C-alpha cells in the first residue's frame, strides 16, 4: 500500500459524513435557514417577486401619555430579587406532568393549526379558555418569573472537555419553546377577547423568558432558542398593533434590551469548541515526552473524529491506529515544513517524532482557524458578515473530500464549527423586527396627528424611524396613497415574508 493510498484511506476514514455538526444540531431544529446575500432590499428582485407582500391593516395611534406607560420589559424598580429559572423549571415540571397525563389527547397539539396559526376572529374562545384554565398553575409560575432580577443557570460547560462538550443533552431549552407557545396562546385569547392589557402582560413574560433562556449559557443552542422565543412574542406584538384599539407600543419596543438578541458571547464560545473537544490537540505536553505519548494523542483524536463523523472503516482502537499511522506517513513532512515556517527552530523540528510534528502542526492549524473566525466577532455586525463568509468558504474548501491538501486542523474544526453567519443573522433578524415594528408605530403616531401616511420617513420627527440593523440605513419606504404605503427591509433570508410590508391605514 503506497503513501497516496494510505493518505486517501486516512482522509476518507476521518471524513465519514463530515458536516458542520454543531450547525446541524443547533440551527436546523429552529428552522433558521442560511439567508441569501442581498445587495439591496429591492422588492422587484427575482426572489422577492415570488413572495406575496404581507399586508398590515393599522389604525392611527398616538404616543401614549406618559410615554413609558406601556413596557415590554420591566423597569429596574419593578424588578425583585429572585432567579427566573426557579419558576421556569417548576413550570417545566408541571407542564411535563400535564402532558404525560394527557398523552396524545392533549387539545393543544390536536388543535395547533387553528389555535396558534388561524385567524383571531375564528379562534374558539371557549375551548381555548378551558384549556388555559387547565394550565393555570403552569402559567402562574411563568408570570411569577417576569419581574425576577436574575437568570442563573449553572451548567458547568466551562469544565467540559472531549466529546462530552457536545454530547451534553439540553432538553430543557427545547421545552422552554413549548412554554412560550403556551404564552402565545394566552396572548391570542386575550387579543381575541379585546383584553389588550392582559395580552401585553403575557407578551412581557414571553420576552423575559426569551432573554433568560438565551443568556442561560454561552451555548449557541440556548441563544437560538431564546431568539426563537422572542420572535414568537414579536409576532404577537404585530398582531396587537393591528387591533382596532391597540395602543401605540413604540416606547414599549424601545424598552427591550439588546440582550434578547445578543449572539456574540455564544459565537465566541462556539468557535473555540474544537480546542475543548480535542484537548489532545490543544493542550500540548512538554517537549521531552516519549513518542508514544504523541502517537496516543493522535490516535485518540482520530477516534473522536470517527465518533463525530462516522467512518466507513469502523470505530475503535484498531482502525484509529491504522488511520493515525497513515496520517503520520502523509503529513509528517508537510507538518515539519509548516512548523518551521511558523518560526520554530529547524533542528528542533527535524528532531521531532512524526506523531509529534503532526500533532503540533494540527494544534497550530486549529488555533489559526479559530482565531480567523473569532476575530470578526469583535467588529460591528454589518461589517463582520462579509468576512465571516470568507472564513467559512476557506474552511469548507479545506475540509471538502478531494481537497488538494490535507489539513487535519481544518478537518477537526470543520466538524464542529457552527453556521456562524446563519446564527449571527438570527440575532440581527430579531433586531430588525423590533426596528421595523417601532418604525410602523412611528408611522401610526404620525397618522394620528395628520390623518395620513407621511410622504417619507424623514417626516417622522415626533417619533423617529429606526434604521435597518442589516444595513444601518433607513428602511425603504414608498407612499402609494395617503392611506397605503410600503415598508421595505433588507431580506433576512431568501424567502423573507417581511422584506416588503404593505401598510394600509384604517381610520377609526
């Protein structure tokens, strides 16, 4: 068996079904699609033309007096001592007990489409009210958490190493989404019955839950679930804004903290995860250890990669040793050359055993790749997007089967690197929704004073329009008539239904 054959054997054996596993496990379950880049929010673009514009029928509504009469986030003086996760966990336990006793007969799941996605006019109020009464203890715990000041949830993730880092089960975060759906249903019933104040209270609880969930840990999954929960609540705010007697919630939206959409710390944690999962390739031993120690580290790394990606050659010690041996044959000289190029003494490098040279070069590759992603997290979001694209493309090219060069560090990192751009856009999308809704509320305020839509967003001087976070520029705006206009956003993804929203003014 020649060196080229061994190289191919090692490459395929390690590759298996390599994908960005962290992205698959964390982004896809939340239905976040990798958005297509768009240079302009032009509604006449090919993708946008296929999507029917959403129509919002809005009524004039002036800024409330006092201005902060309505809040979607509690004032600091409303907050009380306590940890939100105590009532949240109690609500989780109560909800699981209810679901276990109801089984497949749970009315929520049987009627999901009608209750959660149907028109409010057609909501069966008595049935929904009866169901919510059966969940009253669960809802009481959720509401109790709203004013609690702290959100501590110690998972001990900083102490995890090896495969346990990514094998940590987190069912509680997914169940928080179900609790949020219960709050959505409570909000929908309140809106259908005209109980605006009750709807606002439920929305407030939902935003608190989303923020607490997202900031429970630096794991990306918790941030994405938190953003998803906040997205559910923003959908209810949009419903609220279309009610005939809806108050203006411009300042209520402004009270929402940046932390409900913050992704930076989670992304910084996730881009360094390869160092945690493969500690043998990051925390290197002293220079004078035996070659067997280096071979053991390389073999263990191969075994871990086999477990992550699957292998056509099977898992276990024997296949791992075979692949590690093949890697040493294929990568020793390129590894030595890389270490020398990095500034290490040539004689020291040449004296290294093959396994030491490969492990040291791989450790350098992992650090370099992780830094190439992490560095963009320190730039403002609109700037970082383009550069993250470049880093993702470079990593993908180095992990693709048939690549001209074999980069073991890229392979190890590529198996774990989350979809950074998609996750980053998930947070931006939440901020964009808040900015868009606030701008619509500024338009409602203008309509209350002038009886018509403004000619341009520049006329919104009493309550100013917010910029689109994706572009840091004003939203697009086209007034068609005195009572009809379009608000145009940078598409958050290729089939974004909110890229163009038609506003229709309904006089009271």
